[in-house]
């Protein structure tokens, strides 16, 4: 699964204070979105069983 956005999800903003709660909320929203996709598609369950 790929997310098509212009945002770099793996690098924090350099000129924003570390304790800025709005940045923490943005990061949390991104994680919640990814977790929701995983749960909706049942990607956390085993797709193939061992034989």
C-alpha cells in the first residue's frame, strides 16, 4: 500500500520546536490513518496458513 502525498512522513520539520503539540497531533493522525487501513483490510491477520 502506498500513500500518495507531497508530505515527507519520515522527516520532522526542522524549524518547529520539538515540544510543539500540533506536530505531535499531526504525527498521531498519520499513524491512526495507517492503523485504520491495516484494520480495514485485515492486514494484521495471516493471509496464508502453514501446511
